[in-house]
C-alpha cells in the first residue's frame, strides 16, 4: 500500500478540536481548510485555517455541521485530500466515512465497517464478549417490552442502568433501583435517546455501584499493527459526563494496568482496529474491569495521554490515514515497548456554566479573557477571547486546560496555579469548582470514583 501525500486537510468540526487538528496539520506541512456555520462566522477556528468556507446556509447551528453531502461536495471542489471529523457531529457516522471514501477523500478515522461493529454499545458488547473480555451483565439485544426488562431484573437484580444503544455524553441513561423506576426509566431513556440521537433503542446493564471509569487509548495502522497508549482515569463526572481527566490512573497496580490494556488490545485486535480509538471500562471496588463501550474517534481528553506519552495523537491519526506504518520514522512506534509513560497529567474543562445554579449554561460577552501560561500548562481553546460572544448554539466548553508534572500532586499544583491565573469576566465559569476538586485530598490521593461529586458536596461551594 502506497503512502498518500496529503496536501490539504479539512476539519469537519468547529471550536477547539478543529484548531487542534489544524495545528497538527501545520506541523506536518499540510494545508488546512475550515468549515463554519452562520452562527460561527466569528469563531476562532474559522481564522486559524488557511481557508474557511461557510456551510449550512439557512440551516441550524448544529445541522450545518451534520450535512455530510454538502461537506463532502465542498471538500471535493476545494481539492481536499482528507477530512478529520474531530469528535461529536459526524465523527461516528459510518455513512460519512463512506461518502468521503467514495469521493476519493481519505477519512481520518477507522473504516465504516469498524464503526458499525463497535459504534453502537450493544454491538460493542458483542465484540467484547467474543474477544473474551468481561462486560457488565446486561441484555444481549435492545429491550422493547416491559416484560423483557422485568425478566432481566429478576435474573440480575437491582440496581439496573437503562442505556441508549446510540448513547453518548451521558445522555439517554437512567438508574433504576426498583420496578417502578425501571419502567419509568425505560420510557425516559428511550425518549431522550430518540430526541438526542434519533434512535430510541435502549438496553439494560447491571448498575455497578461507585466504579472508577478507566479507559485505554488505542492506535492502529492499516497494516495490522495496534498499540495502546495506556489509560486515563475519567471518574470525576457530573451526570455521567466527564469533567476532569487524569493520565495515568495512579491507583492501578502494574498488574491491573496490564490487564486493562490487554483487554483493550483484545477488542481492538478482534475488529482489526485502525486509527485512534478508546476502549472504556468500569472498575468495581474489587478492582475488576468491565468493558462498557468503544469510542471510534479522537476524544476530548486525548491531551493528557499526549502529555504522559510524548506522542502526538492527532498527527498519528493523519499519518496512519495516509497509509504510514506505526513503525515509520514519522510516527516512530516500532513496538509497544516504544510507548513510555512519564509523569502525570490532568485535564480540566473550563465551561461557561454556573456551579451555584446547578451548572446552568451562562451566556453573554466575554468582557475580560486572560489565560494561563507557563511551565507545564497546555491550553486548547475554541473561541475564547475578550469580546467573544458566548451563545446557546453550542456546548459550553470554553477552554481545556491540561497540566503536566512528575506526579499527580505536581500536575495538580500546576493546575491550581493555572486556574488561578485565568481572568474571565462577563460570563460565569466553573473555575472555582474545578479548583475545589483538584485540591481535594481525596482527588490527590486517587481515592475517588464516579460518585465523587455526589459524595463531596463541599466542592460546589
Ligand atoms: P456515554 O457514551 O453517554 O458517555 P458510557 O456508557 O460511556 O456513556 O457511560 C458513561 C458513564 O456512565 C460511565 O463512565 C459511568 O459513570 C456511568 N455508567 C455507565 N454504565 C454504567 C454501569 N453499568 N454501572 C455504573 N455506571 C455506569
């Protein structure tokens, strides 16, 4: 297989991840093409690319980034060689990947076949079971009737979690501790799933009490080589959505780390995984891992893995999509042994949400915006500048702050200092809340699980 030379890459996305992609391209000497919606005409990602084109005229702010026929057609006319989908939007849509390939444009991500095998949670569970990886006890298929659900409850017992097969971002999930909650939870999860993902399919799993969320980063090339880049601990969550992520998971023993990375590789190898992807697990209080899902794309929290492995994941994605082998000098991973873990990294997502008001999104003009800098601080921001308008059109993430140190304590000290350096006026942010979490002794000691925020109400003050 010949290696393709990409001259121009389009980011089919917006905000910080589009800028992250452009940075990777520029470092590789590749030209960059942005798309932007009418609502995003003042967004920074538009100006960070060599060229930018308006898409979705007259469509909504989200729909503009979802019309893949228009996007692929534009890419073809502008002689784009490859499209990076980022996360969210079209990133897990196999039809988009196929449309790119049909147009002779490389899709920077796994093949549509792999997305179909893994993209949906029920399908992913099947792959895991066949690969001999433990999954949370659950239904093998989506459940349609109350009878099916009650039968599962009888077999497994409560608590149960109702999940959307197509779920993401913590949406379409309900915990049920009895029969009434199960029936109501199925209804609520299905309607939320229909509204959020256009797919009402739901399934059931046993609800693991107070687990840790541990996920493993995978990277594969098109020649059958697959490695892991160790794990992240994403247990600090609000409503099943990640808020703070750490790499590596400091409380894992060597054996546990090996175990969870081996499980992830087994799943990746079972489908011939190509490009970057993440295998997510829950770890119960006995230290046992259970597969929950695969995200066949780059993730928001990839920055912490980059910091502790000194590997540029987005560049690797591009190079692999062009046909490079992991062992080529451009990527430089001759074997798993070449991936080294150094130090610890933390990522905080600064959002324009008001912790005092149940994290309601806040809007308005950013009157003052001064960001942090200095040793050990990495910033990935979308449109964060004085004068920027924070609107309800998109999610409320303003900037990702990632810090790095010899160990978690040092990374946390740098994070605390960085968060204190920020000056943001005009909109409310969650900075005070983030400071409270990353200075908490339980956080610093790794003594936390997904229930941390529920069990530590003091961090909201
Ligand atoms: P999403 O795709 O919406 O992010 P996930 O399946 O990745 O959903 O789960 C997100 C979070 O929900 C997990 O990190 C965990 O906190 C919680 N969760 C999911 N499944 C279970 C389960 N079976 N038991 C306990 N918590 C769960």
